[in-house]
C-alpha cells in the first residue's frame, strides 16, 4: 500500500493540520516508508508465539476478586458535619 500527495493533503485537512506543499511532498516518502515497514512485519511467521505484555517475563500483580466494604467507611465520613453509623446525615427538606 502506498499513499500519494492527494491522500496526504486529505489526511492533513481531516486532522486540521496546516501542511505546505513542500511538507506534503516530503511526507509522502516518509509515510510510504512507514507503510513499507509495516508490510514487512506482516511477513514474519508468528505461528506458536504467545502474546506478551512485556519483553521480560514477569508475573502481573493481581488482587483477589472478593467483595468487601473497603474498610474505609470511617475515613469516608470523617469530614462530614453530621454522621450516624457511617451514614451521612442531611437536613430534611419539605416544601
């Protein structure tokens, strides 16, 4: 796949980027180089290669998936003006 000058100008317009004629001409070669490299990557045989999250093998830190109250109820209501058993108390509004 390759791009031409019209495609570069169209993409620049869609991205709202001001590109001069000289810059657009230069970008055609740069973008075609990038696309050529991506096409080379598609030729690599990755059969049997597992996906990885890092280049060094490591175990991800995980927490247990358990339901809890967070043990922070006292901290949450600490700055509230009125509380009752870790609930916020608000004035009753009747109109």
